[in-house]
C-alpha cells in the first residue's frame, strides 16, 4: 500500500540543461517544478506538493522516474 504522502514524479532534463519534475495526478491538475539540477527540481516539487496538500515538505515522499526528453511529450521549458 502506498502511503497517502507518497507521490510519483517524472523528471527530465530540458533543452539548455534545466530540469523539470512533474506530478500528473494532483486534483487541480499537473504540478511542475523546475531547477538548475535534478535535486533542485525535485525539492521544489516536494515543496509545492506539500503546500497544496497542507503537509510539511519533509512529509512528502517522492518516487522518481527519470525520463529521456523524447518520452515526456511535455511542452514548456
């Protein structure tokens, strides 16, 4: 069983070297965060998911899958 605070995110390196972390299943729609590093993007995503769920960021666990850019189909930077 997945704990209620567990979220599964996909991360991808974008053109120009920045990273995007994306969580698809938020009630209000997909949540994206960007950063100069993979870790920064994931931490920003954790903070945003915590804010939206009313939890502290340290209570939000992320399962992560790194995707090649060609598999994301994401628009944006």
